[in-house]
C-alpha cells in the first residue's frame, strides 16, 4: 500500500507560480515512477508530468517549459513547480505513483485555479 498526500494548490493570477507537493508513505520502496495528472471540470484526466526512480522526467507539451517536476528522496516527496500559469491550467491536480508491478495509486487531489 502507498499513500499519497498532495498540497500546495490555490488561487493565483495568470502569469503567477505555484508549487505542488506530493508526500508518499507506506511501501515507497516499491514505487517505480511518480507523476502528476490534472482534471478540469467536464474533462477527462490528463497526464502532466512524470519522474522515474532514476530521475528521468517527461512533460506534456502543454506544460513543457513552464512546469518542472522534481523529487526529494529523503522526504519521499515529489514536487511540481508551475510557472507562467494560464487560466487553462485550472484543474484539480492529482499525484500518482506506479509500482514495479504496474499498480497505480492516486492522491486525493488539490485544486489549482488561475484567474485571468
């Protein structure tokens, strides 16, 4: 079992920044990769960024150059630094963890609202 707790969401003006955090606990040694997804109202959940246990990162084209995913292994925490936020970034952001066996865990989500 892996538990994920996100924090750091909020309301920000367009062009502003936020940093989301995702703290993992439980069977963290089994985690192969972690990432962030988002879901806007009426939309399907979409992948935003991912980071492997080896530190390799990938980003959706819509956030590349604006968002940065990182991890602090000592704190078992993954971060999503979001700069240059746009109104279309407004969504509930979810952290996920994928185990070596392919099982996926989700956090509860944190709301990000970007005003124009």
